[in-house]
C-alpha cells in the first residue's frame, strides 16, 4: 500500500507541476498576444497620423476625404478599450527590449498613462472634426495629436 500512496503522491505532484507549467504557458501566450495587439494599434496610429502629418507639412497634397477617413480611424483607435493590452509583466524589463519598448513605469501607482491616453482621445476627436475642414483646420489640430502621443512616449516608451 505504501507504493500505491507513493505512486499517487508522485502523480499528484506531477499534475500540480504540469498545471502550473500550462498556466505559465497560457499567461505567457496572453502577455505575448497583448503586446502584439498593442503594437498593432500603435502601428495603426502611426499609419493614420503619418498621412495627416504629411498633409499638414505639405509633403503630400491635402485631400479632405482622405484626411477625414484617417482622422476618423485615429479617433476610433484612441477610443478602443485598451485595458487588456497592458497586463503587468508585458514591459521591456520583463520581456526584453527586442519584444517591447514599454517601460515598467507605465504600471506604477503614480503613472499618468491613463490621463495621457485620455488626452489622445480628446485630440483625436478634435482632429476628426477638423480634418475635413481644410488644410488650415487640419494644421490647427495636428499639434495636439502629436503632443498627446509624445507626452506618453516620453515617459513610458524606451527611446
């Protein structure tokens, strides 16, 4: 009977260890998925802001329809619920700088990231309203978009 208990104890220990490994694997997959999703969102920000910025700088001809669409995309992106995109442990100290540029400071108690995200929402909505109203209108709104992006990147993104 002692052998039965020893075997049962060994199987139970293996099950617990196996479950922990699967849980860690699932957590790692969830973190990796979150990082990929937020990087995709940042790429879409850059794609749309790039068009608006190029128009504002005169590098490409102003097109009210294209500007409106890019600004609408930007506003929609800024208003997405990002809560699942920023899990603890998805910073560059935990994952390495080759995986993410997000600094650990974004998760600290004194982080201003949420407020900076709200500033982007405000600027993106204003851009959405201004973008189709002419080049001067677009130029008047692009600065606040850039400031809101830069304000967050300065504090929470590795350079």
